[in-house]
C-alpha cells in the first residue's frame, strides 16, 4: 500500500467518517477513508444491528450542505409523533409538534451509509480502503497500522481523524499512549431487534408514527421501513426479572410477550426465532478529553462522545460535528492545529448536553409517556407553543426540529421553565388575594 504523506486519514467509513470525507474533499484535502469491514454496498447487513434510525433536522441540515438530503429523503418514512401502546386498550397518538405537522424520519441505516459512501467515492481526492482495521497509531508522526485479510499494512497521514464509533480504536490508541482520559458509563440495559413483517402486503401498524410500548422499567419501540416492515427494538434490563438473561426458552419468551406486549404477538410470526438469534447490543455514554492531540489527531462522532439512543440524536449529532469541523477549518484557514482545538471547545458542551438529555429521555419513554399527568403536560406545552409562537418552544422541538446548539437548548428550556414557574406563582398569588378579598367582603356583609 502506498500512501501520500499529506493525506488526511479518516478511520471508519460509517456515517460520520463518510460525511467528513465529503466535506474535506470539497475543501480540496486529499482523503484516505479506512474501514475495517468489507464494502457494505456489495455485502449483506449484520443481523439485528440497528436497521433503521430517526433522522431529524440536524442530520438533514448536514446532508443538505452536500446536496444529499433529497436523495436520502426519497425512502424516508416521516413519523409525526409517538403511538403509545398500553397493555390493554387502544393505542394513543401524541404528536411531536404543536401543529402536528413536523416529523422525524425513519430511514435505513444501510441505505444512508451507502449513499454517503457513493457520494464520497465520487469526489476527486477520496480513496476508500475497505477491510482495513486500525490496530496501531503513532500520534507523533501519523503512522498507522492496519490488520487486513492479507496481513498487516502500514500507512502515514498528516492528520488522522477517528470516526470509528463508540469502541474507537483511535481513542484506544491515544489512551494507550497516555494522551487522553475516558469514561464509559454502560447502562444496565441492552437492546435487541425484532421484525414485524408486512401484514397482507401493508404496514402492520400505523406507518407515520414511532411506536412505543412503555412498561415502566423497560420498553419496546418500533420504526417503519420502506419495505412495509417494522423494526422493533427491545430496551430491557440485562439482569433480573424481565431481563434478557432471564428469558431464553421459547415458552417463556411467548408467555412474556403475551403478558406485556399482547398486541404484538399476532404481528410477529418469527418472534421466538428473532429473539433467540438476534444479539443483545450494549448501551452507554462515552466521555473523553481531549478530543485532539497536537492538532494532528482528532476524534468525532461516537468515537468522541457516544450517547444512549433515546433521543434519536447520535447520528444527527455526529453529522453536526462534521458541519462544525468544516466551519472551524473555514475560520482557521485550514490550519488543523488551530481548528481541532476550536472544534473541541465548541462541541464538547453540546455533546455533554445531548448525552444528558438522552439519558433523561429514557425514563420519559419507558415510563412517563403512559401517565395521564405527562400527557396533560404535553397538551399544555403545545397550547403554550401555539399561544406564544417562537417565545415558548418545547425541548423536543428545539432538539429535533432546529439546529439550536444542544447546550443552548438546555439553557433556554430552563429559562422557559423558570418563567412559567414565576407566572404560575404570580397567578397563584392573585388567586389567593382574590379569595382573601372575597372572604373579608363576606365577613363584613
Ligand atoms: P459508527 O456509525 O459506529 O461508524 C463507525 C465506523 O467505523 C463503522 O463503519 C466501523 O465498522 C468502523 N470502524 C470501527 N472500528 C474500526 C477500526 N479499528 N478500523 C477501521 N474502521 C473501524 N442515532 C440517531 O441519530 N437516530 C436514531 O434513531 C438512532 N438510533 C439508534 C438506535 C440504536 C439501537 C443505537 C445503538 C444507536 C442509534 N443511534 C441513532 C446512534 C447512531 O447509530 C450513532 O450515533 C452513529 O452511528 C454514529 O456514527 P459514527 O460514524 O460516529 O459511528
């Protein structure tokens, strides 16, 4: 393998890596994109590994900038709200936006990755190298070592970007060289995917919603696919009652679903097979610092800040990273030594903000969405959004339908809640005053 010394090496041709390759090639940088897997455009997908994902405004904004949004949206299925499935009774729909017109989009992860690979491959200056698993990195000179089917291969690059996901080998190498510290907080929950095939040629459930079966300490969700199937994801505890570990025999699996997800049984002919054969994935939050070393090695996407998937924002956030990196390169005239630290300063507090919101949203989705108090709260919130357009905006709306930086979303939502608290307090005082006045009038009469 020959490699050009001035190349930018991107490790990982996943969502963030491919998008970064497109942005950097457009800036005129020669890019080598190294991926451990074979070319996914010619192979088959892994069984039960996050088939689809929800793409919202932040991701779309990034794709728009490289002219790929329309192509990606061709097969997208808009989801306008949550469909809540109780154990008994009819499902209830909760719209995401006050007017009910805004939607997040269910799209195939594989199709999105392939579209990005095609886009990167078409650009002059981009080399995509499959079957190359990074196993060694010398941060002092950009030396890279890969495991390949034909044995070890070495290369060099002027700048190395780690876009190699939550278990990043680039991050691991920086850690091993004592150049970075990290924390990985695993949830006590895992995830497993199941399929609901089309029913009589049509979707088995309403196709324009994200379906949720909230069950207190656990939940299942389902997103529609273009082939009219649904991919369900179980988010269950790893150990204890109702956990993945506690259910393995076919009769026990069927009994559990009949008790907790009775409406799914007639829609899932391969339930037991899917359950027994699909893997349990891990869920966790990755934090590390710094995100760059010497202005020559940087991290982005899940490699820098993997989060739990409960706000549907991991990929959206990774795409937003690429837009911000491009902006930093603009402002620093492509001086990496200045751009990478600037990127970290701007993005780190936003990654932390969405990490926290995603963890909080797990409790909301698996538990609160089913409660009448929560549902009333959402109706009040939508009424406020209609009454105070642009002045009161819900957290969900700001996260999913805007590009307001995540940290600013949290600050704004806190300000809104404080203002509402003051208003509610003022209204209560007026009410108490009015009651007091009426009582003293009554005593005088
Ligand atoms: P990845 O997509 O993980 O890509 C990393 C790439 O690097 C892969 O191609 C991998 O093969 C390659 N690689 C890894 N190691 C090496 C190595 N040593 N050498 C070379 N290549 C390597 N996000 C959303 O926005 N919306 C959602 O609805 C959503 N749902 C999710 C549901 C689940 C169950 C999960 C687990 C995640 C979900 N996410 C969602 C999060 C989203 O999948 C990630 O945030 C996103 O994939 C991150 O992109 P990335 O490019 O940083 O990493």
